[in-house]
C-alpha cells in the first residue's frame, strides 16, 4: 500500500482537496484511516476541531504527525467533549472538551520543531480543555512540543510590598 502524506494548512488549505493536497481543518484527516508510514504535516494557525486521527502504524513504520514551528491554536467552540471520571473532575458530570484525542491507535509519533527559538512549536489552547487524551493507545510518543493555554485555569497574582 502506498504511503500517503497528509497536509493540514488552516490558512491556505481547502477541505475539498484530495488527500496529498492541503486541507484546511482536521475534519478530513479525522475521517481518514492512517496506515503504517503515513505522515501528517500541520501548518500553524487556528483549528476549530479536535485532532482525532485513527489508524495503526507499526514499530518499524509509525504514523508521524508533525506540527510545523509556530503557534497552533485549538479553539474550544467545536471540539469533541468526553465524559471523564478523573480525580479533579469527579464532582462534575459535564463533558470535558479535548484538544487532541487519540483513541485505540498504535505506533504514533506527534512531534514539533522544538521548544525554544525559531523552531519552537506551541500548541495553544483557547479555552479550558484537556489538552491531550490518550484512550487505549499503544506506543504513542510526543516530542518537541510546548503546551500552553491562553487563559490558565488558575491565575496567580502576586503582591509585593516594599518596606
């Protein structure tokens, strides 16, 4: 089976393009089933949907998702929400918004250009959400990514008194 290179470009992409030409949103990628050795390249910009790739790589030929250097903003308005029972939300039955959701996938690599300088790759979450959720996954690796929120859940205000 031939390898497919998927491209996501929120500024220049078009979801009507065939695979191999840039798509604008994660929608078409989320609908595809990725195969061993497939690659996904994501340009910086704003995404309105959860990144939810599916498929299986192999240990020798993992599926690689590369976020190019820059700021990748995940907007909270249309992301997937999941009911989760985790320690800091046990008193809530409200579904939690999720930015990146990997469910039942194997042999995935999610990578960025780095965490400093011109190659810094930032995943910026615009709204309070679970940044990454791994659900029944095997051999998933994240590297070279900075996770940040536009507005953290807790603000710290310091007051200094000079005497």
